[in-house]
C-alpha cells in the first residue's frame, strides 16, 4: 500500500480548489445574500424626532440636577408613532459564513470519515459556544432552561437505554457485546489479563451523559424552530407550502419512528395481507430506505431555510406593530435596539436552524460508512453481515502478515495493531452506536421544538 493514497491526493486537490473558489462562491453566502432575505433597519434619532414632532425634542431633553450631577433624560417618543421600518437586502458585508465538506470512499482508509468527524466537531463547538454564552447572561432564564432540559434528557436517555430492542431497534446490546468480546480477545493476544474494557453499566452511563449534553445544546435550536415555524405558516398562503412547513417541522418525529419496530419496520417488512404476511423488502433495503429518508428530510430543511429566516427577520416589523398598540412612551435607544437586535442575531438563528440538520446528516453518513450499510437496494444473497466482515478482515490481515514476513518488524507491528483495532471496533458496534445517536438527535430536536410550539402558541401573549 502506498503512503499517499488516491483519496488523500483527491482531498488535497479539492482543498486547494475550495481555497481558491471560496472568495468568489460560498454556499452560505448564496443562501443568505442572494437577495431574497430582507432585514429591517432601525430608525435614527433624527427620523424619530421628525415623526414625534420638533416640540418633543425640547420636552424630552430637559436636564435636572441629581445629587449635584446633571442628569440628561433620554429622548422618548410615543409608542403609537406612525413608524414604518425600511427593508434592506442582506449583503455579503453584513454576514459571516460557515461551510462544510464531504467526500466518498473506496478501498483505502476512508478519509470521508475524517471530514464527517471534523464537521461534527465544529458543530458541537459552535453549539457549545452558544450554550456557554447563555450561561454568562445574568438576567433571563436561559441558564435555568439549559440546566433543566439537560437533566430531563439525562433521565430520558437512561430510560431509553433500558428499553428492550424489541421496540427500539438500535443494535446497541449486540454491538456492545461484540465490542467486549473482541476487545477481550485483543487484550489476551497482547498478553494482558482483563475482564473487559468497560462494563455495560458504565458504557450506558457515559452514553447518557453525552445524550444530556446533546439535549442541552439542542434546547434553544428547538425552541427557535418552533417560533419560526409558526411565523412561517402565517406568511405562507399556498397549501403546498404550508404542507412542506409541516413536514419540515415533523421531520424529527419521522426519523424517530424509523427505529420503532412495531410502528415502521415490522409493519413494512411483514404487512398484514390476508392470512399470509409477505415482506415488502429485506432488512438491507429497509436500512437503505431509512438512510435516504433522513437525507431527503435534511435537504427539505435546507430548501426551506430562507422562508424561516425571513419569518424571523419579520419579527422587527411585528414588534413595531405590537408597540403601536400599547400606550405610553418608549426611549429612542430602546426602540432602536428592539429593531436592530433582530438582524444582529440573524447568524445565530441561521446556525441554530442549520446545526441540527448538519448533525443528523453527518451521523447518517457515518452510519452508512462505518455501519457497512448501502445506499442501494441489495439482495440478501449478496449482503454480508458485519460479523462476516469482521471475520474476513481477520483473514485478510493474517494473509497480509504472512506475505510480508520479509518486511521490517516495525511495519509488521503497526499493521498487526491496526488490524487488531479494526477487529475490536467492528461495523456492528458503529451501527448500534450511530443509530442510537442519530435517533437521539432527532428525538431531542422534536422534544424541544414541541415544547417551543406549545409555549409560543399557548403561553405567550399575541
């Protein structure tokens, strides 16, 4: 095997191409700055003074002495002022961009796995930064909301991990058992005595902690999605568009149901057709169908991003209309902040909308690759189980070691170690772990968005 494989060369070439074309073309720039999104600019003090009347300036600018110091009262205007916000098109100078990449494998070490892991790492880092920002805010209940949902998802994860696989078909039990046996054999070959790498209880406890963090990170993206969904529905006039919005909102629930055996898999594979139950597809075909459904739902969410972001940007005009119905006065600074903060928060909103979709998409890609699944429908005769793949990998590495007896000892040791690790971390383990993580991300997003829908629709005053 050559040191530099085909995938590495292609990746280096593509990285160079991306570096060259990024200043001229960007996916995020095309989504946000193509002219379809409009934001509302806050009015200046001069415009507010003109609308409120010139006599208002003298009335509001009265100074008074307070403890020996001259205190200037802020300029105020009536809340029912005849104010119309100016809509502007988003330009490239107004936004920052995030992009991601993915590739596809063949024979060597799959570099696409590295790209997917890097994308997931950047997404988690971005969500972690947003969550820590909520913790730094002293006022408001964002910190309490994150902590509450974190504990809620920890308890929920522990409950889900107890459920038998007759109802939720992740393959975690089988994958962990295979991992423990393979790791025990690997340690014995190395001359080390051990009862196993980790106990099942410790494994599930660690997984529950990870699930709690994921749930805390997805709390505000879910709440924000619910608000944008309601606002986007109010803007949509066509029945087809409203249907797509509903499918987009329910897409996490659809993904969750794909792993519930009594509802989806058992019903599709063995439908009650008369006295005989004829399976409509094989397990391999169902796994491929599940992957395609997740990918298509992610594409739908990406296609509807502009409508949702525009619904968020319209909150500025909505806030002004709501203000006009109130009595009293408002400071010009507060009015400007109310309008301007909507646009200034746009990049965070876009990240909260896109981040869960990127997480779902890339965990699905990892599930397909590391779990040894396929995009196409393969007959059961040609399908190879993960256990058979692990055994074949064992034979291949043994043959490789025998054929390379004349090579240096260090190369043989490295090859032996990599082969042993590949036998420990089998596709059976990755299939169970990544299936659970994909399902959990969708479950967290749907739980938080459902709570947000209830909150914004029934608890907030219109």
